[in-house]
């Protein structure tokens, strides 16, 4: 077994109480995620890891630190944010019981575990800022950029006849602009 996420555990296998700490800094081997944001291929992934030998196998726990890129779900501008996620999983010794992760040839392969932890932590509807107003439904322009300009409300056709009246004279009586 080889790969950037594969670690040897021969020195702690079947030795409950033994523990090793590792820090991995690897590139994402492929794009992680399929939504509006994802971790791009080649992005740096830092894993601070603790491997502990327990009776049932090797307990892997740690933190992943990386960055996702994509677009805001409201205004469609490009965004890039850091993502940190914790994980903990048991790599069981091969045997009778079926396990999601197993110790194979005195190694543990963390790639699937790390990828799943990161992808599940990615925001489903990412935003560029918490109060992003999105896009103007009439013009398609970003509302955040037009915050200083007054947008005219679309006029209800039932009130269109009143648009020609104004009260700008001194006597405050409605006058026709005609």
C-alpha cells in the first residue's frame, strides 16, 4: 500500500495503549466535492493525526485543515474559504466482523476518511458574507454593489394611473403632471 494518506502502524498493532502522532501535508489527489464549492485538485490538505492502538484496532483521530473554492449561492461571486474539520474513526483489525475501515498489511489508509470528513463539512449553500443580499431579480445585478443606488420598485399595474399625480405644490393638492 502506498499513497500520501497511507501510514504504517506495524509498531503499534496489537499493543493497546501505544500512540503515535503525525502531521501530514499533502495535495488533494482529486477534486473533493460536487456542489457549489469544492476542494480543488492539488489544494494543500494538512492533517494533524493521532493513531492509538486499542483492543479492536487502530483509533485514528485528528484535524484536517484545507481550503474550498466555488461560488456564493446568492450572488454567484467567487469565494474561497478555509475549512477545518475533526474526525475520529476505528480501523479494525481484519477478522470476522465487517468494518468500514480496516488495518491492511500493517498500514492504515486515511484518504477516504479525510475526504469524507472534508466533503461532509462543506457548506451546502455557501455565501460570500452572512448577509449577502443576492441578485436583483429584475436586473440580475449584485444587490451588494448597488446598495447606494435607489432601485425603483416595479409598479403594480393597478396603481399605474396614480403615477401621473404629484403633491409638490404649496397647497398640497394633487396635480396632473401631464
